């Protein structure tokens, strides 16, 4: 059995925009300011796209991935830093 975990970081979606807006409302700033602050925490300095996430998923469900199992893949622009 092939089992993998593909963990997204900040991907441009309606949910991300909603969460950024909630934080903006709480802090009394604009959603764009929250987004800019978040991007500063990501080494690639931007949110990922759904297409970028989909490319990783496509590999793991393809015939190219038949001898891998138990992988944990972060698709987060380097946001999570290993200790």
C-alpha cells in the first residue's frame, strides 16, 4: 500500500483569504497587510498557487510514484523550518 502525506502551506484559496481577513479584522489592519506580513515568514516570499500544490499531488498519484511510501511532503515555500 502506498501512503503519503502532502501538507500545504499558505496556498492562494478562498479559505486563505477568509483567514487573512479574520486576522485583519482582529488586528484592525487590511487583509493585504496581513498577507504581506505572512509572506515575510515564507522564504519564497509568496503564497503558493493551487496549481503548484496540484503538481505535487499529481506526481504522488501517478505511475511515476510506485516505489515510494510513507512520505511526508511540505508544499509550503519553506515556511516550516526544520530544527
